[in-house]
């Protein structure tokens, strides 16, 4: 299948993105988002996102990420695991999420969270008329739930549907995961201090997630299956580079 490839980090962030912060909306007075030499820095000093101007469907998105050092009070990240996210199929008005009191958009989130890179999160929100946007997906899961009652992806597992909110843990996530800075489980694929590769393949109503070229999560019957792409700021410093979208034609 032919593909149109777009590199999203050019000379100016505004070519492909706009910013949203829960406290300052479309303004970024603290320079939370900055681009230098093809590397995006998200300082973590806020709750919000960098959003593509364009909505996408049937695409592959790939990027590299590396954690910074600092966590902030935003998102209650002091002493906690470093946290960000890649939001897929984000829909509705800006700042419509129930999470973060309107810091984000309703979407299917691929988590970028220490020890949990590749988890799916359903982010619910409200449309322009105030009606609920309730994302949904179906996946295959193991027989055991985590301590919060959420399932873990298993390529040969039983079918499970989630709607409105919830999480699907990636297949290598530690059963002893803790929300602490620097957490790394025994099966961790992310290399601390290094650039790590993340890819999400969004094809029709399916999403496949790869971390450092290894399949870690998969969903089908996904809704919405079209929307903007967001890079989340949730109180942690993080860097991104080489972000590309391949639109399947």
C-alpha cells in the first residue's frame, strides 16, 4: 500500500501543531513546548498537549522519546513515575477531557509512562454540545487483572471490550508496577537514559503498538478511528524527535 510520509518536526512547531494548556489555553507563556534542532522538549510545567492541526486516519506514527530529569507538581508527579502520552484519534473541542479538568481531549491514549509505555487508556470527554464522547476498543487479555481491576494484553487471550474509560496494560508490564520515579520492571523494553522508539499503526479500526520494534499491545473495533494526534504534557520533562506520520493511501 502506498504511503505519504510527513516529518512533523521541521523548523517551526506551528507548521504542524498548536498548543493547549489547561491554565493558559492556546498561549504558552512558560515555553512548555520548544523545538531545537529537530528535538521537541516538553518541560512538564503544566497540563496540556501539543496537537496536530490535521486529523488523521489509516496511518502509522513513529517517534523517538527520552525522559528528562524533572517532575513537577502538575499531575502530582513529584516522586512519581515520569508521565506523558501519545493520543490517537483525539476528537471534540480542545480541553474537553474529564481527566485533568479539561487538560486533554477525548482519545485513545498510548501511554508513555515509566514502566507502562504502550498501555492503552480510554480518555473520555464531552463534545461541543456537552454530550459524552465515549471511546471504546476490544482486545485479547490474560486471565488475571491488575490491582486496579484492569486487564493485560495477551496475543492468545480471551476477548474483552472496554468503553468510556479504562486501561489495557501492555503485555510485558510488571505485575508489581509502582507509580514511583525511575520504575523499571523485569521485562522492561524501554532503556533508561536512551532514545527509545515508539510506533502506533492505526489501520481502520485497529491499533498496534510497538516499543523498540516489539509488539506490546493491540486493539480492534476501536472508536473513534480518526482524529488529531496529541503529545501530552502531564507534569514530566520529556524529549521527542524523528516524529513521522505515514498516511496509508
